[in-house]
C-alpha cells in the first residue's frame, strides 16, 4: 500500500515528478541527436568548414560525458531539487543562446553551456525518480524514463530536418526553450525538496578534474 504520509509518493507528486524528469531527459537526448542533421546547413550558413562545425556536436557530448560523475556527486551532497532546477535553467538559457549565435565560435561555446545544463538533468534524473516513486513502482517509472530518452534520440534527426526546412537552423536549438519552461514549472511544482542523506560530504575536485581532462 502506498505510504500516504510521504508527500513524495502521492499520485500527483510522483507523476508530476516523472513529467519534470522526463522532459529534462527528453531535452538532453533530443539535443544529442537533433544537431547531427543540421551540420551541413551550419557549414553553409555560418561560413565555416565541416571539421570545425563538428565541434558543435563534440563540445556538447564531451561536457556531458566528462562531468557526469561530478554532477552525480553534487546530487549526493546537496538538495537534488535545487540542483536539478538549476540544470534546467542553464539548459534552457544555453539553448536560447545557441539559437541566437552570430557565428560558429559562439555556437560551440554556447553548446558547452547547454551541455552543462544537460549533464545535471541526465545525472540526477534517475535518482530523483527512485525517491519519488514507491519501491513497487520504480521499475515501471525508470522504464518510462528510458523510453522517453530513446524517443528523444530517435525523434532528433526527423525533427531537425523539419525545423531546418520550415523555419531555419536556429530552431534546432530554440525548440528546446518552450519545453524547458514547461520542465522548470513541473520541477518547481512537483519535485520534493529533500536534504542530503549525509552531511559534511566532500567533493573530489582533483579526481573530477582528471576525469575531465583525460576524457
């Protein structure tokens, strides 16, 4: 039987949390794949070379992969809701800046910002779902999150092609902004603020730096 004394496992709370986490993970997965289809267009529109424009993809991917463990550790040390909300805000702002980029250099730089937001949503999403759902529903909830991520990856190329054909390459990034606004609202409304399970934890900054550099 569901524990009614814990607001985190109420019906609205747990499915609202799934909405907030699902949207964040969807955005991250979508942006991982949607940009690939736009690379030839970016070469033409931004007057650059393909070897340079590849960093639009690589800068995002490198940030996500090389800082994933560090972002996860921050979620253990501090309140997950606050960090996750901050990640959504950074992601949305980074997406807006990418869409407004005047040249390829700025676009690559803004993709780094976008990646910093994405890694937080990817790192903390599953952990928040585990806390929001009772044990007997966690498998289903995590399965739904995995399906949402797969959907974002598979939709990226098709949606990117439509955006480029209809409204231009900038909307490959700007499309994330309204989704991000909805995700931020859902996170503020439904996620439960919980203190960390242990206090006075330490962060291995040297280890995180070595991970970043080596990757």
